[in-house]
C-alpha cells in the first residue's frame, strides 16, 4: 500500500476550504514566531502583464515523500526509545504516511531546515503571507503555550466581552471547537517542544474516511488513495494524465501529485 | 528573549555541551548509540487512532445571501466542523470557505457576552462608551421604557428600526411586526446596500425583480459579469462544483475590472473600465445582431429572413416579427446601431477584436449562454441602465428559462405565514406607521423603484433633526458597511437612545446606549431559512444545536418576545398578544419562554412541510417535526423551463421587453406624482438619457466623484471570499488566509496598483499609502500587481475595522483600524431609479500618496 494524493489544478479554485478544514480537523493553532501551523496551505503566483495577467494557486501539504529527508535528519531520541528500538520521531508507516511521534521529538526543528525538508522553512517571513513560501512543518516552541489564543485571559472590554480562556472553559474543551480525535501518534492537540505536520488525517483514513481536505473540497479537486492499487481512482488518474510533483529535482519522491492547469489561459 | 528550543540546542551544540542544562531529555546521561540509519526507514505501524465522536446536525449558513443548507458536527455540545447538507441539491453537500468559519465565529472571544449599558454620554468614533454589563431584565426594561415614552407622547414614529442580516421567516416577527404594531413608518432593511440595482436588469426587461438562477450543469458559455461567483455573490459551492466542467466543455468569459477568481480561471478576461459595462454590453448586442447570432426561437426574425441590422442604419419596425420579446428594433434604432465594437473599445478599454470574439462565442453557444450579472455591473449611479443592458444579452441569446440558460426562482416548499397583525394595530400605531420622515424613497429625485435607500437615512436625519429619538437596529453595522461611513458616525452620535442587537462590539455598537448580545443563528438560533439555486428552491432549518457559551439571544424571536412581555407588563399588550397567536402546531400552546417562542416560530413556519396532509411537490414526504429536524431541509420541485414563454412575463407587454414599457409606466407614474415629466425626473436623478432612450437598455457615461486631475485613480471595490458579510474579520483564520483573495496579503489590507503606475509615482510594494477621495482618506499597504489596469486601483471590502474585536483592529482599545475601510472613501451616492447604494462602477476617484 502506498497512500498518495492527486490535486487537480483545473478543478481547484483556490478557495481555501481545504485549509480551513485542515485547521478544523487538526486543531492547529494560530501563526506565531514564523510558524504558520498550517498543515495545508497554498502557493500563489501571478504572472504576465496587464491585461495578459494570469493567476495560479497550488494547494500544498506534506508530500509524504518516499525519500523523506526529514526522517534522515531527525535526531530522534535514542535514549528515550531504548537500545535497539526505533528512535526517530519522524517515520514512515506501512501505508506510506510520514508520521510523527511527539514522544521521540526533541523539538530541534532540524526537519524544517533546508536539508530537512525542501518544502519547509525554519522561520517564515512576509513572503508566506502572499503565498510565495510556506512550511509543511511547524514547531511548537519549548515552554510556549501550544494554544495561546484559547489560554488568553484578557478581554477587549472586561466584564462585557469574553476571553479565549473563558470561552474554552465554558465550551468545555481546551480549544472550544476542538475536534477531539483519539489515540494515534500525533495528538489532537500538540504539546510544546515538538514539531507538527500533516498525518494524511491518519485518524480518519485508518478508519475508512477521507482526509479532511479531500472530503470538503467543493470541486473535488483532491483524490486520495492507494497508488499501488491499479483500480484506485488515484492510480487511474496518474496513469491517464500528465502529472508533476513539487521540486522533483530534489529527489524526495513526493506522494502528492498535481494534474491539470489552474488557468486555461496559461 | 527566550531561546527557542532549536536555538537552545544549537547554542548548546556549538559549545559542545549538547543538551546540557536540565531539559526533559536528561541529557547528562550517556547517550546510547543510535541504530543504523537504514533501519530508520523501515516502516513502523502507527498507534491506532479514531475520529472525534459526535453527530451531524442540520442547519443553515448565513455567511452570504445564498443561505446554504448545511450540517454542523456537534461534539459534546460544541460546534466543531461544517459541511453542506448532504441532501442539498444546491450545494451538493459542500460549503465554500465561509461555512468553515462558523465555529470560529461562534466561539469568538470578543463577542459581547452579556447585555451592556453605556455609561459615557459622549458619543463619537474613538470615544469609549464605557460599557458596563447589565442583566437581560434591566436591558429589556430600559428599552421598553424608552419605547413607551414615545408612545405615551403620541410619537411612536420617532422610533427608527433598521434591519441588517435577518431570517426570511423570523423577520416577520420584528421587521414585519414591530413598526406596524408599535407605530413607525421609519423602518428599513439593509437591502439597498447589497445588490438591489442588479434586480433592475431582469425586473425592467422580464418583470422579475429577483436574483436569477443559472443552469450551470448545462450551460456551454458562461459570462460572469460584475461578480465573482467562485468567491461571492450567490451559489458559490454550486459554482465551484461546476465551473471546471464548463471550462472544459465550453467557454467561460469574465467581465471584471480586476483579476477576480473567475477571471483567473476564465478563457477570456475583459477588464472593463469601471462603469462602462453598458458600452461593452451594447457592443456585444450590436455584434450579435449585425452578425445574425441572435436566437430566432426567442427573439424572432425579419419577415423576409434578410438581416437588416447594419451598423449605423435605422431599421423599420414592421420588418421584424418578434416572438417572446418586445421592442428589439426600437432598441436597435435608439441605442445599438452605433454601438460598434470600435466605439465600445474607446469607452471601455476592451479591444474590438476581443469584443467580436466574445460576442461570437456567446452567439455560437446560444441559447445555452448564461450571462450572470452581479452588483459590479449595477450598483452605481446610473447603474439601472447597465443592469438592463447586461441582462438584455440573455434575451438576445434566448437563454431565458431554457436548458443551459438563466432562470427565475423555482417555486419553493409551502410555508405558513404568520397571522395578520391587523387586530393589534391601534390608532396611535396607525398614525405613526404613516410617518416616513427618514425615508427618501419616492422623493422626486429618488424614484426608488426597487428599494428604500437605507444609506440615505443619515442625510434625511440631518435634514430633519428631532425626527428620530430612538433607534433599534439588529445585525447591522452601517458605520462599517455603508458608503460614506462617517455620516453614520455623525448621525448616531446625536441619537438620544440607540439599542443595538449584535454579536460583537462593532463600530455601530460604539454609539449604542444598550447593546443586546445576539446569537449566531447557524449555530445558536432557531429559524427556517429559504432560498434557491441549481433549479430548486428550499427551506432549511436552524435549530440551536449547541450549548451556548454566551448570553446571546436571537434578535427576531427571543428578544422580541421578552420585549413584548415587558411592554405588556407596562401597559402596552398588543405585541405580546399578537405573539400569542403563534402557537406550537403540535400542541396548540403559546410560548411560555423566549426560547420556546423561537422554536415555536420555526415549527409554525415549517409545519406545512412536516404536517402536510397530502404529499407535496418536491422531496419525499417528511412526517413530523423530529424527522424534519433530522433531515433539516425540503426542496420544492425542479424549475419549470419556459414558464414565462408564450406571453406570460410579468411585464406591461407580457413579453421580454427590450423597450421597457414596464419602466415607462413606473417612471411616468412617478413623474405624475410629482407633476412633472419623465425627462425632469431623469435630470434631477442624475441620468443622462432623455426621451425614449430612457426606456431601452443603454450606455450612460460613468458618473465620477472627483476630477481625474485631482483624483487620478478610479477606485474598484470588491468582496472577499472569506467575508461573512462584514463580520468575519475578527477571526484569526480570516486573517491567516486573506491571501486566497487574488493579489491580497494575509494579516493585512492592501490596495492594488498596476506596477506601471507604481513606477510613475515612485511607489513600491509594501509602502504605506494614503488613499484620499472626496469623502475621506484611509491608510493601507500598497501592492503592485498586474491584476489591475493602469489608472485604476482595487481594494477588497472587509478590513479597516476600528472596532469589532481585537483581531479585526490593530488596537481595539484605541480604535486603531487594521488597514482601511473602503466605505470611508466611497462617496454616498445612489442609483436613484432603484434606490440602491453605489459601490461600484468607478464612481469614486482617489489619489494615492505615500503615507
């Protein structure tokens, strides 16, 4: 089995529903300290001169590479793992998912570096606000509250408007809209001092559901499935259509593929 | 500054004391030797994991005006996720990005959590109201006392009610009841700010003053004009769902002065000069006629079959026999014969060869050519005529009511109307209801054939000081959402008593004496919401499915019931007695609490669906309230094609009117009322046409506030695909993904300018610039972008809040906005024939200077 995703750019309209569904599903926190915490994000690009201007969007996520440099660079925690035991925080599952075990993560962030992931940045700058850059791995800094928005006790108008902490307490969850999935390696809410990334919605796909970003797409631009099953939709599309992957030249062998053109004028 | 773990580790490594310093890793112990790397790539099984437990509960999104039937995932009493109602024939089970913001909005920490009372009598922008929390009973008492003061003084008409977002059914319990029973003719809907001018197109040609439906499943040529339905306007999920199919099988054409989402994905982008759409539409019509591309089945033909439409030549009316239309030759002779592509190219900036190419594509695909017109082609001074010109193209290509074309509203499921208020209207109320001191609709220079101009209310209030002593407004924020926004600040700062029903401490709330916290009705309210798209009209439920975390109450039902009880206790029982007529259709009982009233109102309205004695047209029968709550919606039957063909259009001639006898009648009636001529009305209302030209779709040169010399750039306003109207800007996710609006920047607010203009002015991306118009100025960031034409600048509406919450503002406490609000620079002006507010069409000139 080798799970993968195809994103059909001719169907994608760059609406953002997938990114919101991902934040919803995985309870990812708000941007801070150069970390977007967006497991799903977008590359955006305008080119040409008026009126021959084209605009394109490419939805991005962890590529769940076959040759994942993040796993290679991950120092893991050999000591905690125990002698002779797998010690890397990042690892491949038999389904092909690049998974993260926070218990073995030392929060070093090496996986975000140029050598750790060609699709990530240690610190995002303003370019990520216009869709020029992104990061598929984010770091929850040591001793930082992982959900600061919902831990904040201040109010805009004390006594009159609420606070994040009050809303969370009244709603009865650490994040009021928390999607409280259970178990797994990556937890529904991460702790501090660990990185976090897309799991291909392992808690969903291991239970017969589609990843959240796939399920919500109004144009059904995302196709998810087993690339080794010749009857799967993803295999058939990859066989039929010309596809590409991001930064193929890096040799990471991504399992997220793109087909189609975003703009018919391109 | 605290070192991040990474920095700490690296700093430590550099000094060769890796991990020293007592972290959780206990690095002072000797490290075991890592196993060989190749083993690290041996897959290992992840620990089992399960999705969150909960259930999908039906609801209705009200983030735009499509009002999609949705479902909320409710987990432990909390709203967590959102999807389209899986049985919806309109959205196919999907929501657009807006829907996913519902839980974020529901749990916004900056919501008003309890009723508030103002303690600072001074009112103005930036003046702290010094709100203090009060109980619901105190708040309702204060409101009831002020209302009774007016009634006791025999001047109930000095109460002004203004409706913002509403439920199409529950609104009858507030907007449809309070003014009548209490007695004020001074009440308004926000509608005139929205897109009402666009209704003049279909209204004055085919007698349908409504929003159209489009057969996206079958159309072969889609022309999106003055709207971006991949992002806003209507039926966004349906459009996203179908758009790629149309691109693949046919032609998609986008007419928009800025590179919109639809324009980015269209075969043809026509970046028309703002306000010149009428010239472009005229040229397309000219080509369709001169090249013989009109649809014979709908429009008819020349008697002898020879095309006499030759540029510049008059045509005798009796040479053409029309079928479903009326006045084609008049239209040609009055307007179209000289509207050549060469003429239009000069006016609208679109090359003549592109106009030809587009007209031919439209003609070739006819009648499966759908022209989808939006507010960008209509909401401007003189916009009525552009709306007519653009919509009339549908008549020429014969797409009206046919497969692949443009439809009216399908008939929806039956709903119960609330009882008549007649018996509860006393003499005081009757007199007050006749007072329209603040309503300029019907004034000589404001025919307002479609809607009451709510944005003119401040001007009328300034003219009639003392006309209004008390204002109640629900789910509105005109100080942010209406052009000439500062006029609202001025006027509301003088209103003696203002009650605002609202979710957040908005700009408008800053002027309130009492703030009543509202529910977010998708997640916290009860109602039945109706709409249509994709050939079906539907009714969809909102059913208060979660544990509310704030003390908010639904404004149209819960608050009104409480207010009615209080008024009754204080001697004015009429409203409460009327509400008692709305009984639970199952038990026949009247409500004993505000929440019960809200639920009974939803049950009362929808009972004809789930208590139907005979099967209804449309969906399979739903038996009982519980079954309706579970399904959440009911569709009527699919739209009937050609339902108006054969002389059944609701126009004066019963035909599709290229010469609008309908407008002639309405305008003549208005002129008679003012004892003058239609030409005089057109003159004082600011239109350029005179005589018969006024009754055909035609090009009127754009009106512009500010000379090109003084204000060299033409300003383009448009909507964000993340705007839940003006309300979502306080959500971090809105800010984080603002970049999904082409050219925009997350966590910011940019005005987009063509790089050639930037070079001329010595401005670059990232510069802080001030945009100044005749109405005011705002300061935002500059983005140089090839998606706008030189000489124009474009900026999205939504940001620029100086109140509302701490995410939407740069500094809530100090009233410092994040970015700038377009409505502070857009001049308040109107398409006076419709009564709608101008927002588009390049009617505001601006200058851009480095801040």
